[in-house]
C-alpha cells in the first residue's frame, strides 16, 4: 500500500514528486526547502531557514498522524557547511533523545538559493 500525503501548510511540490509517501511501515518526506507554505516566502539566514524547513516537516508529519518523535532518519543539505553549528542548534529544538539517525552534506547549490533543505523518514 502506498498513500500520498500532502499538507496545505507546507509548500506544494515544485516538480514531479510528492510532499510525502506513506507505506505500511514508514513515512518518507521529500526534502523541505525553507519556504512558508502559506505565503510562498523564504526567510533570511540559516537559523530562520532551518526552523522553516523543520516546521514544514512537522506539518507533513501531522497530516500523516505522526510527530517529530516518530522520525527515524533525516538528511540535511547545506549550501555552506560553516552553517552546521547554527543548523544543529535549531535542529536540537525539534528532535529529542533518542535522536533520529542523520547525515549532513554541503552541496554546490540548493533550489531558490536556499541555505538548507531537510528530508525525513518516520515510522511508528
């Protein structure tokens, strides 16, 4: 079974993909840019952008009946690895022990000039 999950509070998919796909065992959330799904705007700075990306993940989790404690894996993409410390501090506001597994990469560029993009996998 595969179910498409979409939250009206998170930004709409900007291409041929879904915000999230739920299977019998997991919820796979596509990379969330720091775009406010209501206004379509992107905040300035890594702190505000990280917070917005994680809020978008939260909206999708909620739509599927999950919360942050159900997240088992994330991937963080940064435009500049020097932003790691600030991103990590904001990230710690959303995820508590036991923490999900995570990988973080610096990438050459992100869509719309974003400084961060985060995806997640959740399971109950």
